[in-house]
C-alpha cells in the first residue's frame, strides 16, 4: 500500500513510518521538522530504511504544496498527524495553533476531495475535545480520582466541548474529518487519543508527560536535584497507550475501512492501563530505585481530573485492544529515555 504520513518525523509518525517500511509499504513523509527531536527522527528513519522512502520538508499550512503532493502521489492512505500538539503553546499563540491544526487539516481534506477522493484519511484527534469534564461526578481514593458512573471509561457519545485553543482547533479538525465522509464520501476515520508514549518520543514539559516524568525519575539519581513540579495534587488519571498498540489500530483501520469509514473512536490504554501521576511515580520509583521528589502547583486551565477511554466500540469494530501493559510500557520508556539522555545530554 502507499501511505502519506503528515508529521511523519514526530513521535507517532516516525513509529508508524518505521512499521510500514519494515513491512514493505510505500511511504512518503511530510514534516516541517519544527518539533524538538523531529530532525533526529528523520536521521533515524534514514538510517533504518535508507532511501527506500521519500521525505518532503513542507508546512501543512501551505495548501498548494499539500494539494500538489496529494495530486502527485494519490496515496491509498494518509495518516494526518502533523499538528501543534501542546495546550500551553496554543494559549500563547492561538492563531498558529488554529492555522496548523484546523486549517492544516482542511488543507489535507480539500486536497483529497479534489484530487484523490478514494484515499483513506486517518486523523489523530484528542480527548481534549470533551473539555474539562467538570460536570461529571468524581470519587477519590488515596492515589487517584475515579468516575463511579463510568466503570469502563468514557465513550464517544460524551458531549463535545473544546476547551483551550488546542481543544477547539483539534475539535474543529475532528468534526471536519468526519464530515468529509458524510458530505463527500471520503473514507475518513477519527481517533480521539488519550496519552500516548513510546520510543522516538522527545518529551517536553508541555507535551508527552510520561516521557517527561521518566526524565525526572532518572534525574533523581542525583540527590542534589531540586524537586520537579506538577499541576494539581497528582491524583489526575489518564489511560496510557504504547506506540506499538496505537500503530496496530491505525493499520487495522485501513484494512477494515469498509467497517470504520466515517467513524470516531476513543483510543487509549483503557481502564487496565489507567494511571494517576501518583501511581506513575510509584511505578517509576520501583523501576529506578529513586523516590520521586515533587512540588504541587495550581491546576492547569481545563485539566481533566480523569480521562479513561471506553474501548468497547473500537474493540467491537476493529477487534482491537491494547496488548502492552503499563508496567512493560514504562520499562521500555525508561530505556528509551536513558538512550536519549546518553545521546542528547542537554535534553535532561
Ligand atoms: N502524543 C500524544 O499523547 C497525543 C495525544 C492526543 C493527540 N495527539 C495527536 O497526535 C498527533 C501526533 O502526535 P505526536 O505525539 O506524534 O506529536 P509530535 O509533536 O511528536 O509530532 C508532530 C509532528 O508534526 C510536525 N509538524 C508540526 N507542525 C507542522 C506543520 N505546520 N507542518 C508540518 N509538520 C508539522 C512536527 O515537526 C512533528 O514532527 C498530533 O496531531 C497530536 O495532536 C497526540
């Protein structure tokens, strides 16, 4: 199959590109290399796969460039992953966020509508489209908040409520992607992601919290390092999904497009792979041997107390469920973080 991956030098994109190239698929990657670590992922992909694939350095906001590329390639599938990915940055520069996430997605959809209408479009949306979820009823234990009314997690039927410019721009894109199926018959699929993690992720304070806390955990080997900060009391919960499982879902969607075109799926690690920050710190302490020292700051604007995806729909439609447990995934993530630290010491 032929694939175009926008944002293909990012965390998800480089993992997907590697997986596809390893099984002989044709891959073209578009990326503007704006993200920390993306140039390194490009070098890595080249080291793994030589010149068997094509890299196009371009901006998703450049609609003519995107249109020309889609017209020229007419790929069988597009994984549209290029994006402005941090809520904090979206608050500092909402126009950039809108142009990259909302307009950039429209550029992809329009290119497909005009020049390649059979192309499958997979879109990486987010659970932030559900807003802060303040209206839900929460329980509280020693280590986490809970949702007693949703023992299996939150389904796709939850009310939409874009919160923060990032939430709004991703929500706009998410709805356009689905609507291009309804109005124009383009085979599109929207995945609303919780927190994803894995190798090739270059975590920052603003994005990629699992990787960020792995970095902090490793730094604790130096007892002189001051405590790191967290937002809130550490009882906020997310379900974490390892890149390997995520990629399997994307590939299953393409092979089963007759079943899932026009659909939206919450895609996360599910209840079994849910974690509060406090629980994450306990696992990292066990794995590294260093207790994590931290200080609490105010909550972030619009932060959800709990988001855990209900995986019933994606399981029923695609036969997909996660296979990498949070313990195994975190072990692999610590290995990756150590590798990054060893090669790029300034990142610590
Ligand atoms: N990682 C997560 O936990 C998570 C959660 C929810 C949703 N998502 C979504 O999944 C997608 C992929 O996430 P990721 O973690 O791989 O992010 P990432 O930042 O690692 O990758 C995004 C890539 O897009 C590129 N990019 C940014 N702006 C661009 C532009 N204007 N033109 C072209 N390329 C551009 C970056 O250089 C980067 O390589 C994003 O759309 C993100 O919003 C990710």
